[in-house]
C-alpha cells in the first residue's frame, strides 16, 4: 500500500511535531513542508502518529483524512476516579442472562478493542467470536462431549479436581464450569511471526474487558477453554477457523451479567521494587 503522505499546505505551520513524534524518524522538514522520502516509505510502521499529532489537521496518510478521526481533548476523557472505579470494580462474571447481546454492541466492543496497541504496530490480532448463544450452546455440547471422551480414555492427567469433575457437573447438573454460562466467546490469536503475538492478544482482551464494563457487559477470562481449544481438542480450534500460523492468545466469555457486585474487593498492596542509585 502506498503511504499517500499528503500535506494541506495552507494549514501546515511547519511546526515539526509530525517529524518529532514519528517513532521511526522518517519525516523530514528540510525542504519546507513535511515529507517522507520515497526510499524511506517502507520504514513507516503506519502508526498514524503524524496524523494524530498535527494540531491543525494538515496531514493525511494512507488516504485517511484527519476530520474522520475521533477528536481527543482532556475534556473528552473519563475522570480519574471513574477510571479507578472501573478498574477496581471489574469482576470476573460467572453468571449470565441466557440471551444474545445486540449485534451492534459486539461489533462496537471488538472495534474499540482493536485499537489496543500491538508490538511494532503489527495490528494483526484476529478476533474470533461466537456471537450467537445457539452456536455457543452447540460448541459447548461438543466441548463437553470431547472432554468426556478424553476423560474416559484416561488422556487427561487431572484428578477429579480438574476437567473430569467439570464434565460430571455438566452431565449431571447442567452446571457449566467450563464456559461459566456465558452466551458469547471471544478468542484472540495472532500470527506467530508477528513481533509480539501473545502480548498483543492479551492487551486486546484487556481493552475489550474494560470497555465491556462501561457498556454493562460482563466478561470472564477463560483459561479452561483456552486450553481445551488450544491443546486438548484440535477440532474445536478448527471450528473457530484459527489458522495454523496463528498462536492463540486467550479466550474470554462475555454477555449480559446476571449478577451485580455492590463493592470492589480489597487487594493487599502490590509488591513494588524501587530502584535507586
Ligand atoms: C489468565 C486468566 C485465566 C483465567 N481463567 C479462568 C477460567 O478458566 N475460569 C474462570 O472462571 N475464571 C478464570 N479467570 C478469572 C480469575 O479466576 C479471576 O480473575 C480471579 O479469581 C480474581 O477475580 P476477579 O477477576 O473478579 O477480580 C482467569 C483469569 C485470568 C487473568
């Protein structure tokens, strides 16, 4: 893709901020208006900082016009006490209403989460989602059936404290420890060859989870399902269409919570090591 690095001459004040903020230092102002030499174009990591930082909206890159960007100002940001309440008040939700979230909500959640940072701005995280509770119900049946087979064949090293107990609970009491009754499931994966596939996937899910809360959507990180899909039952991974060259970051259940928490928990102070000279 060509960079299409364009300057609106009468808006550009030659302030140099675009060049200063460019992480790979390829924007030059030596000959007047900012430009990127053709030989340097392939060094661009397409982070769009130049477009974002320009105070006058004078710069367009990759055909993106600054007017289309979400405006950012101090006034448009949540207050710190609200952010703190959001972060400290988040809980893993293990009870959900048996209903689909509106498709628009899921789209919006994934769109916002896709703005999470990625190493070297690779932006290659894939969001594989079950957005229909009926599909999840079928997936869940298949998951428990496959687990039951593995248990009966003695292929799982766990004792009754592990997967075999969860199979029992599902088969006998319809208690869904595996998926925690979530109507939706999200798995993030990224190409193994990208700069930092696992962190990228985890950060995307963390953003997803935070934004979900603000919309009244509950989430639960799901290590059990991650293990199941990633290691124990390859056909489940195939069903998700996760390509061979991808590494799975993590799985997250989500949906409308059927439980509300009245207060945050209280964690002991984190261990902080302060280096001094
Ligand atoms: C990487 C990771 C994997 C997790 N896997 C599961 C899981 O498989 N099932 C589950 O119910 N909770 C899972 N959790 C949720 C944790 O148990 C939970 O975060 C912890 O008990 C603290 O509770 P809180 O999230 O409400 O603060 C996981 C959390 C993380 C961060």
